């Protein structure tokens, strides 16, 4: 047991001897960025999280449940970010169509 995984208050191991999923933090960060910045981050988060979800489902006792929860939260944020971007694109298209229609009806 290494010192960085040791919880000194309770005297136990933080992740109970289980390994962290490789891209759990990256998926969570990219998922949050997909809501704030752009949907490309969401697509990347979904792609890199697929392998980790497969790893966890193949052998769930080998990985810490917290890292799987980070993967799930990152995937949810990525899906929300992608959906918001598509709604925004549809609103922009409707705005442009309405502006063109209104400009055509004035003249």
C-alpha cells in the first residue's frame, strides 16, 4: 500500500486496493467542457470513455467504483453538452431562415 492511497484519518486504503480507470478524470473534465465550451469535447469524452466502460464491465471488482462514477458523470455531461449544441445550431438555423424570410417580405 502506497502512502498516496492511504487515508490517514480512518487508517484505510482510499480505493480499497482497486485500480482507477485510466481515463476517468479526463472523461469527466471533457464532459464538463462540452457543456461550457464546445461539443467536440463531448464527442472526445464519449469516445475515450467507451473503452473504460468495457474494462469496468468485464471486471468490476478490479476497479474503484468512484472512477466508474466519474466515467458515468463525464458521459452524462458529454451527452448534455452535445444535445445543447445541437439545439443551439437548430435555433441559429431558424433565426437565419426567419431573418431571410422577413427581409424578403419587406422589399
